[in-house]
C-alpha cells in the first residue's frame, strides 16, 4: 500500500484549491479525480452556462483568471482556467482514479480505489462536490410519467427540445437560466414552491460581488448559523425579469401529480407535457465516506467549518455554506482551503 501525506478526493475547484493550500503548508497531497481531466464537473455543465461573478472575483489562490476582469466567463473559459491552474500546481494529480471507499486505519485512513489500488493517508480532504448526486423532489405518479424526465445535470442545450412542451422545476439560477433559454425554442413553464427572487447584477455601476466584498458579507462566517440554505437569489442583468414578465417562461406553482403523459396543476387542470426537467440542485456526493460514519442520515457531512466532527484528519471542502456565502465558489473556496490546510498540518497524525 502506497503511503502519502494527504489524499484529496476530487480535482475540481475545491480539490485544486486544497492541493495548493496543502503544498503551502509543506504537505505533499495526492489528488484523485474520477474523470479524465482535472476540471471537476465544469466540462459537464450545460453549454450556455456563464458565471454570475466577474472574472476578477472568479480566481483560485495564486493565479488570476486573466482577460477583461469585468467580463462574465463562459463555462469553457472556466474549464480552461482550471486546467491551466492544475498544470501549474506542484502536486500529484491522478485522473481516472475513482475512490470506492475511505476507512479508518490506525491514526490515518485507507483509501480504496475502484481499480483495486489502495493508498494510506494521514489526512483526507473530501472535495468531490455534488454533481454526481442530482436531487429530484418527489412528485406523485412520476414513475408512471411517459414523457422525458431530465435533471439539469443532463441538460446541454435547447435544440433537442425545440417545439416541445417543457416544464422546468426549480426557482434558482440554473432553473431560470435554463428556462429562459428553452423558452426561445419551446413552450416552457418554470414551476416552483416559491416565486423567483431576482437580485440586480449591477447596482450604481458596480457588480453585486463588489458590494458583497466591500460589505464583508461574502466572507462572514455564517455557516454555523445556516442549517438550511436560504432561498437562492437569481442574479439578473435584466434579461430574466423581462423574460418572466413576457411569460417566456411563465411561472406556476409545482404540479401536484403526474399520470401518463399529463401533469396536474394545483388548480386541478391537466395538460400533456413532453419534458419534465428538474433544476433542483444536488446533494453532497460522499458515499465513499460511509464506512467512517462521518455523514448524517441524509448523507451530509458532520462538520464544523469543514472539519470533520468524527475524525480529526478528515476535512470537507466545497459544501454550500461550509463557512460563508462564498464557500462553494471559485472566489471563496481558496479561503476555506487555507484554513483546512493549516488545521491538517497541525494534526497529530502527521
């Protein structure tokens, strides 16, 4: 069994930030990534995805995003940035290496890979994100629905849905962005438990993230107070407000049931629907930690500011509201990574 200082599970933004911070603390991490390149889930997001934060607020520690700092980078620009970041890291990044399970082993951990290989590590950073575990709420009769059922994780672009009747479930950024894009090609309803809440992307000539940074709200350690993430604000440059006002997409409460090709709405009316697309977020993809007992009944990490409550040498990086509003973003994960690396460098098992 190969023995290493630390294993980082995942080579997306969180895993790469973790590797950078661990190297700064004198540790030599091995980063394990299931995909064939160190860019996390970014290459698998839908084609039109654009960051809601400008490039100046979208960098990991040690490497500026580059280009016009006030532009809003496209998905492919983020992928290229992460690949560039990984290439400049002095870290052992191993792709096509899926972690099957992590078990306690003395003062450290045994990390078993799907390939059959095993690593021994004094510390483990779980930075595998959530894209591999899409969340879909219950809808009575959904198992009998004969239309197409998708999650935002499966969506790439509007072309396959042209001319069809589509219901997008969700009220957050992805739901609104996808719904507005689809509505230019199809008849689309955005269905959610609550109204869409829009936030202006720019106020008094400044981007929202400028205000968040200047006010300190972006970094405030509120994670311990946030047990259930608050209703997501949809960042809008005016396009989404106009689209919703024009009814493209229209907005309705959640359907109450599905039956065959039809959905039932709360007012009792039914209609045939071709595609039901859930843009309802994700849950932490951490099943490989189950042998440790480090997760709660819902599969969420038991942690305080990213430090495991059950195993001192285990850390989590990238969960929403891990410590602050920006914890699971390009602009904020580096701060959490630095705190995590300092803590693990002091771990007695080192």
